[in-house]
C-alpha cells in the first residue's frame, strides 16, 4: 500500500460527527489534516461512520479469548471456528506498510460485517513505521521507520507527526471496511532496544501522535507491543511523566508465558485497569477446531466493561431463574406442584403467546391447555405432565446465536436455565455471563447427549437443547 504525502503546513479542520454505533449515540469532535491525501481518509471515515446507523463498536465490552493471524482467514474457516473454537475475538491487519501480509484478499467490508453480525469481536491492527533501532525494519525498503531525530525542540516532533499521519490513514481504512467510530484501532509496535534513547523517545512520541489523532477522529486508541519494550516504555511514562505523553486507551501486551490473563511482571498492576488490557500469551502455533487448522497467536482480552449482561425482568418481576426445574404433575392428595415453578411456567408461556391467564402459580385447566399446545407445536408428546424435556424446550426458546466463554446477554441466560433444567450434577448461576462454570456445565451436558464436546453452544447444541435432550 503506497503512502500518501502530507503537507506539514495544512491547518486543522474541525467538525463534529454524530454516529449511531451499537445502538448508542456517539458524538465525536473530529480533527482532520487538510483537504487532500490523508485528510480525505479522515473525512471519508467520519462520513462513512455517520452513515452506518446501528454499526457495531468493536471489541466493545468483552472478557474472553481471541486469536490473531497474519492473513485474514477465509469465511469458511471463520464460520467453522465460530461453532467449535473457544475464541470470540480475532485480530486483523488492516493497514500499515510494514505488515508482513500486505495483501489481504479476504479482508472486505462484507467480511467485516459478516463477522460482526455473527458475534465476532474484531481487533483491527496497523503495522506501520517501526522503531528506528528495530533491526528487522524497514521490511521491504519502501516502508519508512520512525524518525529518531529529536529536533531543535528536543520533543521528537517529526516522529509525532508520523504518528498523526498513520492514524489518519488507519481510520480511513477502518471506515472503508465498516469499522464503526468508537471501535479500538491497534498500533503494532514490534520489540526494540529500550536502552537506545533516541529510538525509545521517538517511538514514544510516535505513539503519542497516533493516540491523539485516533481520538480526534472518533476512535479508541490501542497499542500492541512486547511486554519488555513498548509496553514497559508506556507504563514507565504513565508513572513518571504522564503530562508529557498521550497514553493509549487500551494496551495489548505480547508476553508468551502461556498464562491466560492480562498480567505480566513488566507492567504495574494499576495501569490500564479495569478492563483495558489484552495479553498475547502464546505465539505462533497451529490449532484445529471443527476440522479446520489455522496458525495463530492466542490472546486473552479484558476490555470495555468486561463481559456484562443487562438486567432482565419477566412478567412484572416473576421469578423464572431456578437451580432446578422439576417435572410438574396434576395435584393429588399427596402432591401439589410448586407454586413458584408453576408461575414461572405461566410467565414463560405468556411471553411465547401460548397463555393469557393469570400468573397465580395455580395448576389450572388453562395452564394445562397452554402447555399442551406448546408440546404439540414442538413435536413433543401431549400429556398433562410438564417434563424436564418440556422445560428445556421452553426455557431455551428464542434466537440461537453461538455463545461461548465471554458471551453475555439474554441468550446466555436462556442457555443457563436450560442446562439447569437438564438435571446436571451442579446447577449454573443464571447471570447471563458465559464463564468457566457455564462452559463446564455445557461440556458435561454435551458429553451426556453425544454432541461435540466443545463448551460452545453452536447450532447443533441449540437444536439438541430445544429438543429437550438430557
């Protein structure tokens, strides 16, 4: 990708862009350099963002696993990994003259929108100018490195301007791909020698310029670097001279220690907390999921607010979350069905428009008629008994997106309730957040019923749950 020229004397043009992103109204004061070259990229980015009502901010609020690969994977690989792998985030190299995979034939606006619609969290990466003392760069000869000259002011203004320019360029690419304002754009600064003063200080100035410009263009600034060089440099600046540096909003630490968390000894624990860190904890290796092998790096993310689920309310506060959902039968002299479970059943049938009677927890002919209609409509035996199988079918009713570790929301709650109805040895907390507890319960159920044991609720698992297999 050729680098457009930038005139250093251009004035800043300021304007306000309002975009609806992820259902949230975002107002961004945007500064763009001039009216041609990279300035056009900034202008194009803000216009494109404003036109995309309902665009998804990525990665958003998420705590979970991700991977990155040099080449953007083909769609069939992404679809297979969504159904089977533990990953829900993917790093993609969208820009930068120094990236190893300059050609990205799979990376299109359609590819981006398809992944976002499926639930993937995207991590758009730029790998442009690198530190002047990094021996592997320039990679191609036509890709520049960060200017190490401090200049007459000693503030490394040329490096900072390079950072500004790279940010404008990256935002233009991101906007063309349909990556919404409010999303995090990541700069990849490969490891370098921290002891080289001009190299270190110019790299820091470059990242300051990147972050400042990214924010001005309505996006969130992220920086990826090795724990012992770029990340340590940023953390030292955060502690020792925060007023001199524009620090990124989020950091992505490369530390291949095999530990899936966001900590490292190179980084103080109070920095970029809470929820502003990613750690790349395993380097390049092959992984196979769903019969598809990809060479990846592994990452653990904790960003935004972490994975969160909005509060739910059913039928004016009727309780529907229980650790168990026992079979309900007609009352006898020795048995009365639990009023709370009956009321939950009435509420759920009301929400599915099968019942219109009172929510009183009382076993009535109207209740029986409603649940027999549900049984008939879902190819289950019609009888005056509400079984575990029936509970699973009703509790899971609704949309069936792929959910896995890190997912959050209504679909996760429905899965958790259905797993509790399946009668597993240990109930799951119904909180709408897919954590290790839910993954373990799901694997136990999958093994029990003969579905791929992945800890991922994909299409096959949802079908089996809807059928009441326990």
